[in-house]
């Protein structure tokens, strides 16, 4: 699906679109977790837009892979109270 006047395939999960009324290219990413993101590359130059879109794609994928789930509240509570000298009964 194209959002505008032109679409360029950069990668199987990364496309560039030019929207009607805008000179800039927009990156359309489909991430490994199934989410889709659309962001402006803030440039009208196709080669620069490709570079920025690839950077955005790989940086976003890296953030997804390196994120850790939040710690359970009980473990952080114990540590906080112990560091203050409180005893838990």
C-alpha cells in the first residue's frame, strides 16, 4: 500500500514513500515483532533517504532486541526497603 505519489522498496521490510503535498521521503518499516512504523526521513534526496531509513530500521530493531522486561515490583521493593535499613516482617 502506498501512501503517496511514489514508492521505493529498500528492503523487504522497508519502503520509502513520497506523500502528496510533501517533497520529503517517508520510511515505512515493518518490524520483526509485527509493528509498523512510518517516519519522515526529513529529506527529498532519495539516496540520503535510503541511508536514513536503513539506519532507523536497524536502530529500532536493535532497541527491540536489547530491551529487558521490567523487574517485578516485589524484588525492587525488597531492595529499596533493605537499603533504607527497614526490616520486612
